[in-house]
C-alpha cells in the first residue's frame, strides 16, 4: 500500500498535469492497476483480509496455555515467562513450531488481557490524590535520600509538596494537615494506595483503617478511597505528577539548610510554573485553582495534631529514649511515668501537668541538656569538672570565662567546687541575676573562694515565694511572745 504523499503525486500528475496512466506508471515505478486504483480512491484504504489458517498454531496453542498455567506460580516480575522460554520448552517436547509463531501468540494474549483505561472527568473540590516519592536532596552539605509527600487536587492541577526524613504515619498525617492549610480547604475525597499508615487490613470490599488515620478522617470529614491492591495506576494523576515534579524541580539536586527550606523553595517554583500553564481549553491553572478553592470544605478552627502518643518511663538518669535518641528531662522527673507526643519537627513530653518541648533529633544525635541537672551539679563538684565544656557551652558567657579563670587560678578540683556553688545559685535565682553577679566577680577578678561566696550572697537578693493572696499585706516586726498570745486565744497572763 502506498503512502499518502505518493497517492497525491499520482492523482496530481493524472488529473492536473493530464499525464497518461502509462507514463505515470513508468515514472513512479508502480503498476497501471495501482494508478487506476488511486484515481478511484482519494486516500489509501486498508482492506481487512480474512484471517488465514494457522494449523501449526492451532496444534500448539493448547499446550502453550497449559505451560502458562503450570508456570504461573513459579515466576516473579523479574523472572517472568518469555516467548523464547516457551519456544524452547515446546521444542524439547517435540513440537515443530517457529519462535515467531509462539511470540506472536503470547503477544496477542497479553493484548487481550491488558487493562482498558476509562477517561475520567474531575470536578471542582471533588478529588485529591496522595502519594509518597523518594528523592535525593543536599541538606547542610550532606546528600541524603528523603521522602516527598505530594497531594494533588485533580480538577485544577493544584499540587502541594513537602519533604520528610521518614515515610511514617506521623509524616503522612502531618502532610495532610499542611496540605489542607495550603489549599485553604478540604476536598470531598482523597485517594491512596493501600499504605500501612492508613490501612490496617484489607477486607473486601472495604478497608480497616488505622486509628490515627481514622481520627484524621473524622476530624476533616473527607472520604478516604483506596486503589485496588497492586494497582497504583488507579491514581495515575499523582503518580505522573510526582515523577514530573522530581524531574522538573529536583534537578539538579536541591540544596538547603533544612528540609523545610527546600520544601518551601519547591512550592514557590511550582506556584511560579502555575502562572503560565493552561489547559486544552485555554484556561489557566490559576483560574481553575480559584474555582476549586470555592468548592472545598472549610477548615476546622484548629488544625489536627499529627503527633504520635508514646507512653514513656523516665530513667534514674532522668532521660527517655524515643526513636533511638536519648532526651534529658528535669532531674526532679526521674523514675516517673510520662507521655511523649512525637511530631515531625518536635517532641513534647508531659509529666504531672508540666510540659517540656524539644526539637526532634535524628538517630545518633544527642538530646541531653545538662541544665536539667543543676541541682545535682550543685552537690557534685567532680561532675561539674568532668562536664564543664558541655555545661558552659549551654549556659553561655560569662560562665565560660569564669570557668577558664577558675581553672587557671585554682586548678580543676577547686574550680569544680566553686562552680558548683555558682550553679546552686541558679536554683534560687534567675539566670540573668547570676550572670550579673558573675560579671561583677570577673570585673574585679575576685576568684578566691570566700570572695565568690561573698559576691553570691551580696549580689543576689534572696527571694522567698509568697502566696498571691498574701502578696498585698505588709508584715510588721513581731516578737515570739506575740505568737504565744495568739495561740492561747488572746489571753494575757
């Protein structure tokens, strides 16, 4: 069959240039019947022929089907059945068949079994698709693999992207909270894989949700939908967009001081891209985003708390171990039970109505704060001496200069004793008051033991806590006999 441009040449030469069929046939190297055919037909038309008989294939096809069924449970995606392997097996069994025949038969079976996709229509505020993707970034000069959370509103093509160290449930929930706040509302449905952060068990035709994800769903009032097991392309919109974002906005590898900084930079790039994108109908992405925003459900007054609740027992060292990191707590909490709320960026620990909040550390980092042990340092001068570099770094100046001067003039042992007294003052007075006293001592170079004790007593007014109800009363000077009088009910002897 000739190509379209050849047909046009034939028709032009005969009909417009009035050349004979014989001459056109000779010039173009085609038969006269072909020239006559395309004078009758303006376009080349493929005529379907009746399928020819294939006796060899009819003979071996049942055996090929049997082999496919026998080997179905003895394969993996990377060790799959191929036409060459089936052909070799058939030849070993004595079948006279060509390799091409076998390969064509298997290709036709795959075509018939392949899924047919339905063209879907997305409506404003109706649907969001969610997924995680692995990407590489450079944080503080260190290249590392992290997880990219992507939520895509399907009508307007509105994307939210955020980076996390882990692909765990806390990150999964936190991504929803940030995405809903970024969109300014909540879609009616969110579509997911059957990931363990959301699905506890697949029970046909539904899913048993994890408790924390069920709490998120109930809080924001959206419908969770899940793809068929092993069919991630059921949410092909976010699958395709997640890969596109990785290639368009994460090449070259992005750099930053924190994942938050890199995430915010990526969002700005995506927003900038949306200003120039248009759909097939000529509508800009920003117009569709504005329309979709009006269709989203309103946000609750307060955001959902994605933190994971972990009961912990505080050790005799007044520390707790959370996700491989040891955090210190006030020494008065030692040997008590507490509750930890583990978030993405911080950890909150509550014990007997008191709360301590820490930035979340990575595995291998230290979460020890030696200021929690001031009461113990005040009684253990040798511990002060051993931990002086870490403790002085936390307290800051002028304590570092004081310690250096004490070591220079008194030696390590006596320096620990003096510094223990200064640290004890922090239990009764504010840090600023003690700093002021230390600065006075340094200015006068009063580093002998008695002088420092004197500075401590002279410079720091002793504060006695007074109940609020008694704060307005002025107590005059009294005598012990006055209390005897009151105890006897007011009778003087």
